[in-house]
């Protein structure tokens, strides 16, 4: 059970399914009324307020005057039976009440300032009586979430880069094994090991750069498409677009280094015998 004043209920911004919340008259007269959440009403078998249902709390009867479907703030009101604060003090006494709390509704961006000044505004002589807890600053929360997402995407990009490097290395190695005769013929015609290695490095580098270019194109198209659907302004840093093909080229060169060295060591005579 929760005891709340009409102002606290209004600050929670409830969405009523049936009835109404208790008002200043019920608070002033300590009326035995209650507001329940939709889930509580369903468990108690209350489907309508036309037959004036009542709930019993500690042997005391409270008439249900409203059923709340949802609240924008203070979600713990939904699974509770909410009665006027004065009614709870009349029935159970103020000395049995838990630590009182106050719910303050503010405009967007003003929560931090209101929390800093609330105690001074309520009791200038005893500010220490109050402890205000403001919700997280939206800007800081957005920055924190953005930072976490950036780290997650960076990790995913690193995993994809490693997978791509392994794929390029395997492709280049298979190409070396399948083209052993071609390598031997080139060596027999006067090509040196560095020429053969350069050929395969160029192929693996081109493969990596092409993969980076295709990935950048797909990513840019996705960003633009999402921005158009949501009616946003797409913002893409040019350095990001330019860095992806360069990173792909570097990955392709590193991945093709080992197969290229192996190709450069192929002996012409042994290659032509195969």
C-alpha cells in the first residue's frame, strides 16, 4: 500500500483506465478511497467500477475510485493500492508511516537545478531535512550510451576485420597452390621472387581495398536510408569514409604477406614438374 497526496499522483502523470484519482476533497476529508493499478485490479477480480468495489487493507475497507493503466513516473505505484495521505495517517497514525518522499515534476533539462534548490525552497531554515535525488542528466546519459555503442561497434568492426583478414589469407594461399605452374613459368622466364611476391601482394591488397570500399558504400547507404526514413540529417565524417578502403588495403597486404612469401620461394624446376 502507498499513501500519496493528489499532487504526487498528478506528478506521476497516470493514465486512467476507469474512474478517477482521489482529489483535494478526499485528501481534506480523509476519505476511505483507493486507486489501484490495472494488474492489481485484475488479480482482485475488479473489472468495473459500476458496482462500487472495495479492497481491504489491514481490516480497513477502501472504495476503489480509479484504475490506472500506466504512469509516466513512479512505476511502483502500479502494483500498489494508493490511498490519500491523510486517510493513511487517520487509520494507522503518522508515526507508523515510512520515510516520506516527494515527487517533483519539472520541465525537461531543469531536474538538476530543481533538485539543488528544492530543499532551500521548502525549508530555508533546515535545508538538511531534505535529500533531493535528480534523474540522470539526459546529455550525460546520451553521451554514456553513445560511448558504449561506439565501443561495441568498434569491437564488432575489429572482429569483422580479423575474419576478413583470415578470408583474404586463405584465398591468396589457395591461389598460390593452384597457380604453382604459372609461378614456375614466370620464374623460368626470369621473374624474381620479389616480382612474384609483389603480384600476390597486389592481388590481396586489391581484394582488401575492394572489400573496404564495398563496406563503406553499404554503411553510407544504410546511414542515409535510416536518416531519410526518420527525417533526420545524415552526418558522415569524410575521414571515416576515406579510412575504410585504406584499412581494407592494409588488411589485405598484411593478410597476403605470408602467401606471397611462400609464392616467392617456389623453385621453377619443382613447379614445372607438377
